[in-house]
């Protein structure tokens, strides 16, 4: 889910040097790197390194100098990062969260979701989107389907519970074989929200993220527009026309399943309060700040995006009220 984007605009250059002010995304190149208390042997992870560009030169006037346009593009989408897919954390959540977890399929031009962090604090490196295809870099390997985490956070009040299920993907390619804004972005988060009335055991509302917004369905009123496997809403991760990827609701034709397991899949579910340590959880959230796409289960986004997903469809539920 893309909420902000660092854009490098291709412009004619004077000479061989292009300068960008340090008070934009490139300022992160100069910041300090934080260590994780659970893994003192290393200071940064592969994923965190993706926030830092190769060495650059800072001039006296405070500009960061790149020798050519490709170097500037690499600041936003570097190609020198060692690819790393973390090992999934063990499932740790409530039976209710598992009961309503969406099941997924993936269109043939879509990556599989993978863990964003492992138990040692190693964050996913992600994959480059510039000059790439939808599936380049090995983002749709069969083994990924056996190495998945989905991250869930819930909020309950006034007789209702809402569950947000976050999924991490290594990249989101828009236009293939190009660079810049049209190519998409390294790292991708998409989520689904499920709202349940106490004691009913079946969703009253389901919402699927589409970039920075949502498409919602009311299963009781829109029976033919949303499909379930038990209480698990069926979602398909797909490419939205010529744009980037997002979730959509499964249809009858989607029973011809496209993923390598040929069945609807669910990753091991990790609750917001079910991480091995809170430091590990916070490290995951921190790693994606200012990347342009970040998990909406974080304290900074959770209530706002619950509100956006649910709207006024559940009038008694307050997305901003703590449990």
C-alpha cells in the first residue's frame, strides 16, 4: 500500500554531476543506524540497508552529489543490496484472529507474500522494481508458500471487533522494464480488514486494500460479490490494469487457482502482541518508515486505516477507541 513516494525525475543534466538537497530522502543516507537489542552482533539488516544508498559525496553547500542519473535512481531503488527473504516467525495469535484470516490466491503476474522479519531481527531486503518485470528476482518461488507470515492487529469495542491482516511483498512493479515512478517500488504492504459482531462467528464487513484505499463488502447484503471458505474471505492479489498490485475479492472463476499449491493459502499468523519481543516488532515497523509503503498495523496508522476501511458502515464501532 503506497502512501508516499520519493520520485526521481529524469532531467537533462549539466555536466556529469547532479546534486540533490540533503533535506529529502537522501538525508537518510547520512543518519545513524540503530542496533537491535536482540541481536547485538550486527548493527543493520538487509532490509534496513535498503534505506541507504551507496557512498555519496556531500558538497560544502549541503548537496548530495551523484555522478549520473542512474546513481540517483539507485538512491531510491538500489540494485546492490544482497537479496534476503527472512524465515517465518512461528504462528502466535488468538483463535478468533485465525478464524477470520483471509485466504489468498495470486494472479500469474503477482509475487507471493513473504515474512518481513525473522526471529534474529533480519528484515526483508525487498526487490528492485526499476528496469524489472513483474516476477523478476524470484518473488514467486513455490517455496515462498511454505514460508509466510501475516501480521494481525485487532480492536474491539461496543460489541464489535475489527481485525487488520497485513501482508508483505518484496516489490510492486507497475510498468515493466522502466525506471522512476512508473516502475513501482521496492517493498509492498497490502491488508484486509474483517469486522465481526460479538457472538456471531461470521464477518459483517470485509475490506480489501487497494493501494491507499479500500474496497469493502457487506457479506449479508452482497452475497454474490464476496466469497468465503468457511469464515475466511477469499482475496486475490493481482495487478490493477497497467498499474501496480493490490487485493481484490475472489470470484467464481478464481476457483481455478493460480498459485503453485493449487489451493487457497494462509500464512502463519503473528499477532501485534504475539511477536517474540516488542523490540522485534518495533524493528520491523521502523525498517519501513519513509520507504513510501509501510504496515498499517503500526501505532501511527492503525486507527486511521481502520476508519478508512470501515467508514460509517458499522456506526457503533469506534476505530480510535482503545480496547
